[in-house]
């Protein structure tokens, strides 16, 4: 199995496990150090209540890519016959652990890509941003070029995006995580 397939299986399992649990304590029980293990930075787990929730930022959960040269209107729409792909983000989850550098968060986002009338099977790049804020202050922001492959004859593909190195050093009472498709420039942090 390829690494991409293994990552997708693990991410779907994480999403399903979190959705199926009625208690967040049980989700992380297996990740807690055993009685005879040392408590090191790599195995400190934070309960989900102390782990900031991931929100899909308004206006960034749907992304439309049109054929080159097509002009979009003020709402970001154009001739539907010129649509190459539409990507939609629909679910998020996260897992946190405390380290000496701060709270390390693994953010997982599920989505789907559908080809349009001007699209075809192949690989498409989605600009996915993960950010953390505390009120008006930005604590973390990074844009990742994430590739999604639409298999031949399918016309669509589900995907799971995982960002496992989000470090937040100054957690506050209003800290929130955001994920979304960001069409802005690809500068990071």
C-alpha cells in the first residue's frame, strides 16, 4: 500500500473514532502513557475539552477552479460550463498533545473534489490553510499545497487532509483553529 492510502485510512479511522465516542476521554485513553512509561513530551495527551475546536471558516469551505482566462464575478462565480473542479470541505477533527514548545495539534479535514464540464481526471492542487487565533490575534497560519487525484472514469474523489505539526505556544481562552481553502498568496506563517 502506498503512504497516501495508509494516511487516508488512518485519518478516516480517527474521524470515525472521534465521531463514535460519547466520551472524549476514551478516544485518548490508548494514547496516555502506561504506568511504567516515562512521561515525555512525545506522549503527553490533552483531553479534547482543552484542545481547541476546528472550524471551517466562512467562505472557505467551497472552492471553484475555472478554465484559464475565465473572469469571475464579484461572488467568485463564472460560466458554469467553464468549471474545471469544485472542492468542498465538510468535516474536521483534531487531536492535541502538550510539549515543551506548546500545544501540538493534528488537524484533519475531510472533503471531496468533483470535476466540472471543463474538468477531467487527474491531479489537482488545493491551497488549504490551517490557522489558529485567540480573539483578534493570529497565533498560527500556514498554507499547504495539497494534491488530490481524481481517478480515471470517476469524476470525483474524496480526500483527507492532515496537518500534524500545528504548534500553538500561547493558548488563550478564546483560541480557535480554522481550516479552509485559501485562494490567496502561498506565503506561509
